[in-house]
C-alpha cells in the first residue's frame, strides 16, 4: 500500500487525514503523549485493520480519542462522578479514563470488554483532525507491536510506511510516554498505567486510587489482568537490559567494573562522561519529565546500536518517574539489580 506522508502544518493535509479516516482508512497522528494509529472508532472493519497493521494481539483494546465533551455520550454508557472530576481537571491532556461502554462502540475496539478507554488529547493537530473528521478516533500507539512507542514522525514512518493510508507529521511528542490510564470499571478507581498525570495528582483530585500490581510487578503466568496491554512484553530492545537501582556513584562504579565489548549504559545525562562504556542518555537525573520525553527515543537508539548488554540506571518511582520506571522495567523483562 502507498502511504501518504502529510504535514500537520498544512490545512489541506489535515483535511486529507480526516478524509482517510472518514473513508475507513488508517492514519498515524501526533498527540502530546506518543503518535497514535487512528481509525473511525465506530467502524469495526477500520478498527480491525489497526490490529493487522500493528501486528497487535486482538485481546488488547484501543483508546478512543475525542475533541469535545459532547462526543462522550455516544461512547460511554455513564460517567461516574469522580471520572467527571478528573475530566474537568485533566482534559484535554494525557489522561485516559476507562468507563462502561455504549452499544455504539464495536467489540473489536474494547476487545470484547464491557468498558471503553477514552481520552481527550491536548495536541492541537490531534484535535484538528478529530474535529475535521467529526468522529471519535480509536488509536493505540503507532508502532509495530513489540517495538517502542513512536515519539516522532520518523519513528512512525520506520514502523508503518506501506502498512497504513497516511502518516501526518506533527513534530516531536512533548510528553514522550503513553497516557496515564485510570479505570472506573470496578468499585474503586484503579491506576492501570502511570503516565504524565501522576498518581499523586490523581489522589489529590479524587482521593483513594488503587495501583494495579501490574504497574510495578511481573504478572504470574495466566494471571487475569485489568489492562490487557500490561501482560505483553512491550518495549523489549534486542539487547538484554538490566535495570540498576542505585545512587549515581554506585551505578557508575558498577557499570565501569562490568565494562566489556557490547556493554552499554542507558544513563542520565550527568553520568555519561564518567562511564567507560558506550552510553545512551535519557535525560537529566533531576528531571523526570525529561526522562519521559526521551526514554522511547533512547530505547530505539539502543536497538540501532551494537549493544548486547545494557545496564539502565533506574529512575525514581515518584511523580512522572513512576511512568518511566514502568516502561523501563518492561524493557528489562523485570531483571533488576539493587545495589
Ligand atoms: P496503547 O495506546 O497502544 O498503549 O494501548 C492502549 C492501552 O489501553 C492498552 O494498554 C490497553 O490494555 C489499555 N486499554 C484500552 N481499553 C481498555 C479497557 N477497556 N480496559 C482496560 N484497559 C484498556
Ligand atoms: Mg502501545
């Protein structure tokens, strides 16, 4: 298939992207978190093509993107009070809310669950495309299943050229990790995936929020999960990654003691010059927001390098750091050394 390469700066290209979507096609679009691979959320055939293009397992549901609150009533059966509070506070923005789904949402979107994930993105291009299409858009991350989420146009072209009708360039994604996901499927709100909207902010807004144990821990074989995405070994680089929990000083000492051919350090900016192995940096030790912005780009760089063994310095697990840690521990296949 020929893939149209578009640019969000051109109004005509926004229209073209919207037309692709209205006609049942797929288009990768920028959002503030990561690029999404979008289709008309009401079109089951189009949404099933998302799974084909990405090689995504059919039991991993999609997030539906809206551009105003009126769109919600066609998507969800009801909006719980606390979900309303969160929407008022964090939408438009990088928060996905899971609620009971309406009949209009095809089963392929929700992977046969009775709930649907909804997000109102803040990115101007994403909003313009949804407005122009006049449709809610189902959109998971626009990467091939199993590779890091795409945070640039180039990443999308690398993964999806020839597999989708269009890819629209909206520059670099500022947040860099996928949205925070909170579920209202059960009695208590549960954090299913940490992101830029932090657990601390959610608790401040609505009080008690449980944390799904899949956020920090490995799932047992065959364990039933609230968020199917959590059970897949996402973001796994070709090299073997070990996450090192240590102070900067101890991390540097450990890595230098283990220096060998093919050994890489996935480290903070401040550490690179003190390490005697090849390094890929993912932001300053002192900015969890910077770490989130750069982590997927860094993982792609590792894949393009000659790395065989990677020692990644663990971020802190507070604030946005929890989101970075959640992605890195999966990249490491839960292999952690605590010094
Ligand atoms: P992606 O945008 O590629 O990160 O994929 C969407 C994420 O949202 C996956 O991790 C899904 O498991 C999660 N998700 C989507 N819909 C639901 C739902 N109804 N219940 C729980 N998790 C969901
Ligand atoms: Mg994804």
